[in-house]
């Protein structure tokens, strides 16, 4: 049985505010983020020890010694990033909303938080936030020469996709939330807001922000199957997944596989239906017993990995 761990739904909380949000609801568009182990720190900087080499042990003869080698660790410092979901609503629209101003602000807050969680998930997988974001799995696994990366052989430029095998938990991949996991919602105030074409209009502005980053535990915390395309014979198959899974040490395999809908369809199409009626194979929920998480945060327009 897999070890239990805390998730973002357990860690993230909101400060006292007139707007009420259920964190589990806003994680629905970020299924991989929801599945990752999470923890919090009391500030905005994460420091942790990353294992780079295992200790060496062995046997010795009676009355004789042996050289013992300790494990090697390096200290990693991660400056957490500001995740912002602040929003502005036209005062006239909010005041005229059938459910009232508070109802519309609550709806907007939930929408923006759902979008923020999806954006954080994309940053974890493919990055894109630049210097304002944090290192992604794509940054970690960016060459076929790396031990935990294999290629599917696709050759059509900018049509690539990837499948990630993720091991999450205290010693592996985790999401870190800063400021004790609090996402702060400030007081709503009326501010002049630039119009879409001219002038200003009064808007209800609500500041919403938190701090987040990614802890990459060790060399076997994740693996990547890259260069999946729609080229003939270059889509996702169980054979390719088995090659990816074989990269992990025995007893330390991944908790789940993350892929997008195109890869899931390719995997389904690669499986042979065995029912007497010839009914097509179902969309797979796992491969070799490893659960599949489908997310739209993995794109189909990746540059090919070389």
C-alpha cells in the first residue's frame, strides 16, 4: 500500500475574508497538482537536502575493518514564487448582479482560484512563468541523454507531447506552499480601472495571492517519456510506458503517470479489445498497475527533445 501524505487540499487555507472558497473545488482543473504531496513553510524560502549519492556499505572480515562511505547530499534553496489571482469587476455589473455584489465577487474569486491552480500545475510540468515562476519537470528532464528520459521517436517539429512518471512523497516530488499555506484575500475596494478602449471605470478590486514552489526530492522522483507525436507508430503505447517504469529502482516506482487526452487516446487505441463482441478497449485507468492522471496542462506542441 502506498504511503499516505498530505496534499494541497490539506495544506492550503484562506485568511479570514467575506469570500468563502472550498480549496477542493478549485483544484478540479489541476488534477496532477491535487495528487501531489504538499507541505508548507512559514516564510517564502524553501531549503532542503537533496540526495545525490547513496551510502556505501558492505561486509568485513573478523578483526578487520572496511571503509564506509556516507551518503551525499546537497542543500537546495528555492525562493518561492508569488501566485496571483487578484481580480477586478466592474462596479456597476457587480451591483446589478441578480444574486448581489457578494455573490458575483465570490463567483469571480472561485473562477480565478481555479485558474490559478491550473496555472501552478502548468508551471510544475512545463514552466512558462520565466523568472517569476520556478523550475519545472520539463526543465529537469530536458535531454534524451538524461537517465530518467526516454524518447518515443516522433519527428514532426512542435507537435510533441510527454508522459511523466511521478513519485511523490516526503522524500520525492512535493509542492511547497509558503506563509504556512495561506492564500491571502485582501479587502475589496473600489479603484479606477482602465477601460477596454478608453477612459476609466470604477471597479471592485480584490487582491488574492500566495507563495508556492516545487521541491524535487532526488534523481528518481520523476521520469519523462518525450517526443510523443501523431507520426505513424510514435504515439503512446504500454511498451513505451514499461520502458519508462524500468528507469525507477525496485520498490521505489512512481505513484502515478501524468498524460494529456491525446496520449490517453493513443494508449487506448494501442490496446487490443478482447471482448466477444469486439467492443473497443476502454480508456485505460492505469498501465502496469500505475494509475493514470489525465491533465490538460501537458500540451501537444512541445519542441522535440534531443
